[in-house]
C-alpha cells in the first residue's frame, strides 16, 4: 500500500520529541513536501524510525541536536537521522547490525539488526556514517514502488525453505 512518507517520519518524530526535549535534545524536522508517496509497511518503517531516534537520543546524554530530513534520490525515498552525540568507533560500526551485538548495558542487540532486516525486506538500504566526537548519521533509503520482484522472490524462497512443512504464499508482495 502507498503511504505518505513524510506523515510516517513526522509521526515518529512527534512521538519522541517531548522525551527528547526533556533530555535537552533540540530536534529539527526537515520534510521535503515534494516527494511522492511510497509503497511500504508503515508500521515497520515506524519501528525503524523509533529505534533510530531512540538510539540517537541515547547517544547524547548531556543534550544536543537531532535532525530528521526526508528527500528523494532517483527512485528512492530517504530519511536521514543525524545526531551530535559522541560518534561510533569503527570496530563497533563493523558489527552494529549483527543480531545480539550491543554496547548498552540494558540492550538486547536486536534494535539495529531488526531495522536492517526491515529495510532489506523492503528492498532498501540503511547506511551509517560516524565521526568520533562529532556524531552519527543514518540514512534509510526505500524504493518508491516497493520491493522489486527479485527481493520478493528471495524472501519467498527463504520463507519456504524453513522446516518441513510447505508454505502457501497467498500474497507474495505484502506491501500491495
């Protein structure tokens, strides 16, 4: 189903803006109102955004600034989440999307792994750049028209290869 990407990004932002403000984090929302609607699971993309915003906030325990910016690049929609936290060392960057890898004492190590899986399942990409002492930027790119047939086929074959029972796929594209 097609959704207004800006509405989803704004909902995630507004949901967490108050708690960020209480932690002295100045939040900026920069929406490109010219981008088209995109084909994606809005609840899953909200989950990705909640996690990225929460992690950004956690990276700034003494306050700071957080920016969310949307846009379009060719046939992809994107959201950029930028913080001015302490940055992420390269040895952690290499492992941050691995399931159960965490640097938080109360973390499960599933947040970014789930984010990556959701974005991958949508045929998108998640990129990260970080500089120690300056902050971190995550960029999530999603195809405007949803996952390609190749992505759907790969998901379908992966789903049907688990276990001994046959799985009947009623709708091979859950985003339509």
